[in-house]
């Protein structure tokens, strides 16, 4: 049984992943910003496995590190981090506003990096870990009217690639999961 931390667990891919991993009897730490949905999901999944929930915003560095440090001792050994929290952005590149672009990159890239930074010390100590960054097939090409979304996921892929080499000596494996269009 592994302890798996999932960000963006309250809907879509994150929620579906949590349901699947609960059926496989993994211990789950579920993160999302909506406390009500998190508690409903915890009640549902607790029939299958142990579930711990944390409500915080991965874009906020202080909240990320406070959440990780607040975990009870028996939940601190995180085997797998699934960086799923993210958002899309649709529109022509020329029409995109600076604030929208920064919000997108802050969630899709910076939030994932902060989560990795928060769990890596424990993974290094245990000499084991897996980090899965949910990316997109759109990271491989500039999708029309999704240019900045593609760019944010491409940046995540490059950071993932660098991180993979940086943490390999501690038996920590990092990868990107390139998903296509999914109705979430």
C-alpha cells in the first residue's frame, strides 16, 4: 500500500484518479481548494481506504509548505505525488491579458514546482519516490487558440525533465503524463 498525494482532487482527472487508487487500497492525501467537496469525497472513499484531506491553493507557497508540514507523522512518508491541479486557457495569443497568462503559469507550472519542492526532502530521506506531473499532448505543439496553455504545459515538461535527472540518485522518478482532450 502506497501513500499517494493528489492535487486538484475535487473534480475531473484528479477525482477519477482518486477513486481508482482508492479501489486499489492506496492511502490517499487529497488536495483541493473546495473543503466541502473534499469532505464529501473523503466520506465516499473512506469506505475503500484511508483518506486524509488538505484544503489549500498550490499557487501559494506558504500554504503549500504549511500543508505538508501539518501532515500527521504517519502521513508524512509520501510515496507518490500526482501534480494534477491545473487550468486551461482558450483564446488567441494576441488577445491574452498579462494577468490571465501569469495566473495560468502560476498554477500549471509554479504550483507543480512548489509541490515537488515540498515533498522532495522526505522522498530523498526515504530514497524513494515518484512524481507524476499531469501535462498535455498540447505541450508538444502550439495548439491554435490555446497557445499559452500549450506553453505552460511545455514549460512543465522541461522542468520535469530537468528534475528527473536532479533527483535520480535518490531513486526518485519524475515523469510527465501527456493527456489528450478529456471532458472534465
